[in-house]
C-alpha cells in the first residue's frame, strides 16, 4: 500500500471565508490536505473559528493583516489565494 503525503496548505482570503468554511468542513472527512494557517485582511468568520475549535485543529489564524509576511505563511507546500485582495510581494513568492 502506498501512502500519499498530504500537502500543507495556507489560505489567503479577504472576506470572512464562507467558501473556505465549506472546504475545511469537507476536508474533515476527506483529509486530502493539512491546513497550516488562514490569513485574512479582514475578520475571519465565527463559523470557521468554531469549526477549528470544535475539531481541535491546529490552524494558525491571522486576521486584519495589512502587510503579508513570510512568517505568516510558514512551512507550507501550497498557498491558495481565495479572493485575497492585497498585493503579494515578490519576495514572498520567491521564497515559496
């Protein structure tokens, strides 16, 4: 049997994350990836925070981020921009 290594993922978003909530909820059963962090330039929804807490997920949350830094992204394999409406500096892209 071959084990598939799950990718470590960081999500960038601008809103509260209604679509992201659906993705995270589905991943509770499918376990296709590991979410390391969620970064938003706004407030993240209470619904997402409760999902993380109730399922004891180890996800770092960064809210109201006006200046994206590499330390927020961490040691991830993939960064998904889910409607992130801020400029992503070239230094961050190069480090990924």
